[in-house]
C-alpha cells in the first residue's frame, strides 16, 4: 500500500517531452500506482507510441470513446483494471489490488464545459453500476459546487451549481479532505483579468473510509500547467488515539432513555467521516513543504500549544496580614456564612445552571445528561462534589481537560491557524460554579 497513491491531473495536452517528464517525476516522487491524465489531446497510435517510449513499466487504457479526454495509467504489478462504463465525460472501472484482498471502483471525470452537455455526466454518476464497495470519484468536473468556487470573473449563479448540488444531495459520496490551495485552475491572465476556480475535486463513499486509513487529497501547482494536480494519499496506520465518548442530548428524548442508559454501560456513536476529516495529519513547515511524518506532526503541534498555554507559576510572596487588616474586613456573621457547608440543593442549582449543550470534557457527558437523570444519580453527584469542599481534594481524572483545536480557516496548514478551546469535564464545571458562588455571597 506504500506505493499506491492516486493521481488526477488535467494536463491540457501531452505532446511536450517536458510535460511528460514532469508527470513521470510527480508519479515517481509521490509513489503513484494509478493515475488519470485528463485532456491529453492524443488519439489512436499516438497514445500507444507515447506510452511505449516514455511511460515504460506503465499500462494504460484508452478507447475511441475517451481518447483525447481521459487516459488511465497504472503499474501493472500493483493492480488490475476492468473498465465497466465509459462516456466522453466519464470512465468507470473496477480496480483490484495485487496481493491484497481489496477491490474498489474508480470513476474518472472530465466534465464538459457546456452546462447542458454536462447534465448527462450527473445522470451517469447517479446511476453508475457498482455494488456496495469502496468508490473513488476524481477529475476535472468543469463545474462549481459552491458560491466561492471562483475568484475573479463573473459571479457564480445558482443555475451553475444546481446540477452538481443535486448529485451531491443524493448522498452517494462526499468530498474528501483536501490540503493545499483552494483553487485548482487559473486562466493565467495578468492583472484584473486573472480568474481562479475550483474545478478539480475528489469524492469518495463511506466504504472508502472503511477500507483506507485517513485518506486525504493534496492539491499542488506546477508552473507549466494551468490546472493543479490532485494526489490522493491513503495515510499511515499509526495509532492516533481514541475518539472520546460523547453523550448527545437528543438521546434523552428516547421513550426508554433511562433503561437504555443503564443497560448500555458504554455507547460510542460518532460520525466516521467527520472524525476522519478532523484528523490533523500534516503541516506546512517554514520552507513551504508538507511534513507528514506522524511523530514530527505530533511533536510540532504539542510543543506549539504547550508554549502557547504557558507554564505553571506560584505566588512570589506571602500575604501581609497587617496590610489586609487596614482595609475593610468581614464581620463575624459574614465569616460564618462563608464557611457554612454547601447543600444538595445548591449543587443541583449549580448543575442546572450549566447550559445543556456545553461541550463536555474527556468523559463525554455534558450537563444535559446529568439533568435528565438527576432523579437517579443526583444524590451520588452531590456527595462527590460536596466531598471536595470538605476534603479539599479532587480526583485527577475529574480535572482532565481536552484541548480541542478549532480551524480558523478552511484549510489550516500550521498550528497558528487553529484556535485552542479547553473542554473541561462537567463535574469540574459544577465544582467551579459552586465555588464561584462564594464571591457572590
């Protein structure tokens, strides 16, 4: 699997020896096992001559239907290809990896630049022949999906997005996480005439995420092309920690919610695609290079936020009691009021004052969970919290905090483009809420 990355590139002609060498270098440097070269403008014997002379060791597929538009190349010793469906805008095939019991479907797209002609592409994608198995869709769609997919030129209209959005709404595939430039094509004009657009994309279905660890597509420019190339990497099988459990308040509306909570001691329900998209698997260093080594990525982010949060410090001096006695002091009644033990009712009030949708900490249980089940567990919760004010000790596990990184931009590439949010356990929040009431007495 180490040499099975996937390439998609609109090369806008493949006659130039310089272009051919650039493609070979990209494939070699990035361990590409299969690639789709789009808009080659080559037909018939010229394709075969090119492959035999320049792409030694590669197999290819072309036909009278897709030639000039899509050229599929792959390493023969790594995989077998079976073409299932082809049109002038779509090449759909089955890919069987050699030596691995794994088969997936690959759809290469070269959308027409005419809106009406492109309608057949969306229809074919919606009805493509495939069983429930991993599916990868990639290529130059020549279409926009969102209003910010173009920079410069005329504004994007609803009509331009309509067909693409309807296909996406079918829920058959979702766009893969992308790292690199937002836009994938430019008209290379000067000044105010310059236009950028996102026309090249990668999509995959749920089964793809089940079969391949942490897939991600990289977008890279090359100076001699007007399109970026898309490089789909499968990621490494490193242990990246366990996604913390989280209780969702919507479970509380279930008619048998109490029975459900007590029968199931641990219920982990999360959206796999969202988890994968949230993984941080690389960063861009000072030399504008992607760093993907897992140990280096962890070390980089860990030390950045450790330094960002600062270090523990202690008071530099002792309290001067004489100085304090010169100012206003509490009466004896006030002092007795301050040391009066908290009650179960005050603990309950503190818990119910916490917003039910506050993000939980490491244990996964937000205030909504405790509110729903207060009649069943409220006494135990109150005893635990009141014990803190008697003993002055809190179990370290209840003081654990998750540092969640929230992206400031669409495609963060380094630590400064994340905002850190500390997510404390609800127990700890309740401790603090009760403690803060002292200052209001």
